[in-house]
C-alpha cells in the first residue's frame, strides 16, 4: 500500500470536530513557531484555506491564545495584521528529577522561563521530591503572579530506571524509585494533569521546540548529567523505539582508563568526572564549581575530556552509520566550555574517518541550557492540551 493511500485510510474515520481541533492546533503551533505572522502566511504554511484560517484565528483571538502584534506595511491595499502567541494565556510547570539535583520551572506559552527553583541534592528520594515541589511551587506561581487556574499541567522529566545506573555513593534505599508513581506523588498539590517523560527525551523535545531542532530535522541528542542518556529525532519526530527505550546510550559498554569494561555512563558523566576530581582531593558538589578550579583541577578535566571522547568515539561513529543524522548534539549540566571541548575533540577525531564511513555529522553543543529537561517536561502539558500531535488525526471517532 502506498504512503498516500495509507494516509487516506487513517483519515477516513476522523470526524469533523476532531479535524477542526487538529487544524486549530496546527495553526496555533504555526503562529507559535513563526510569529509575528499574517493570515496569508499561515494559509501557505498550513495548507488550509483562507476562510478556514480566518475562522480559526478568530476563535484563537477570542480565547486569548493569540494577539494582534500590529500591522505589516509595504504592500498594496490595507496592511496585513500580524499575529503572535499570547505568552500570558497559559502556563506550565516543568520538573526535572535527577540523581544530583531537582529543578523546577514555570514556563509561559511562548516558551520562556518565568520562574525557576533548583536544589543540588544527591539521590533525592520520592519524599524529598514531593516536599521540594509542595514547598516551592506556590512560591514560584506567586513570583510569576498567576493562579493555579492558569496552569495546563505539570511535566516531569527523570531518567528511566534511575536506580540501575549504580552510580558512586548511591544509597541502598534508592531502589524505591522503581515502584514510585511519580504522577501520584505530585498530582494532589495542584490537582492538574501530570505527564512523565524520560529526561533525555524531554531535553530533546525542548531542543526541537526552542533550540537547534528548528535547524535540524534528524539529529541524535546526547544528555550528560549525573549519568548519560540519549534520544533520537527522525524527520522532525522524536523516535521512541518499539518499547519507548530508544537512545539508551548510557547502558552501552566501554572500557575505562584501567581497561575494565563498564557501562559508559560510569565513564562519561558528571558523576565520573566528580569521582576523578575527588580521587585527587578536589571536591565538587555542583557543575558551576567546575569553572572555578585551578590549573591542576583543569588538567584533570582536560584528561577526563580525552577519556570521554575515546569512550564516545565508536558510539558516535555507529550513530552516523546507523542513523545518518544531520548533527549530534550534546546537552546536559556540564558547563558550556567543557561541552565545547568534547564537541571539538570529537569533531577532530571523527575527521580522520572521512571517506571510510558514508557520512559524518558535526557534533555541537545543544542550544538549550542545563534546564533543557525541565523545559522539555513543561512542554508536555502544552502538547497534550493545545499543540498538534502526530496521532491527532489517526484516532477513530467513538461510535
């Protein structure tokens, strides 16, 4: 069956009400990404008719989701009205839970962080996360000046199988995360929907919306945090794999400096870097402290960068051969200068394979900051409530 006929078959069961909702979501997203934008430009981008765009934008204006940004001059006749997203229409909470920190952000509909709270805490347990959220979320909403009725929901980003990474100093009771329902843990505080996503996938979604994902349609995302994660975007869509576990970079095997085989997240991660520094008597408790080290500390970082590049090289080559991405992006909590070091050294090492593999994508630092997982998590409620999804038109109408 051809792709075209397959699409027609999937659409055949879609009722007009659902299609209208999808068209509104598509139009809203087009304004969000491309605004300020005219109705004529929206029709060209979405493929919808001018009357359809007129009706949809009228509804969006009435619902206060978009606003008039003034008129565009320069052509004949009346100047065209430009439309933009109303950033104050809705808000979302994004929460990133990791082995070394908890970060919470309030995101507006335009994608800007309006308020942020973070704490550096090793191996926080569910009760610690619940307490941090319950005590902090009200303060953040007050700081932004919005009520809970303006929230579309809470998005949570955390690593899959957190206890399985077996990082240094991981407590025995950390295994409680394996049986914890994160959504239930948070839902009672605000009584809004809660959406949970893998941290690397969430960071990738943030990069797709607000970072280099606007430039690259197919890329692999490497997330360096307390451990190591990855995520894959193909033709503008996050690829989950058969069981939702694609991109599990950290669980691949590699050899450390002593020749012992280990998961590569025990070699390429903040935890691994902290351990190397600690072995030389240098204690670091937060990523920003890495930029304040003296020459001896910097020498340890430089040596670790070379080890990280050695460890990642074959994996990045495999990604190039198997996926053929436009780019390999590195994000996470490392200071930007260290990420740039890793990216530059990988590019130098990869250059020697030119001609021996079909194509080599450049390695670059991701555009978003270390809050990328929290920002990506905050996008989840917006996507559920207001933005288009790939499956929106595939759902059959209920009899």
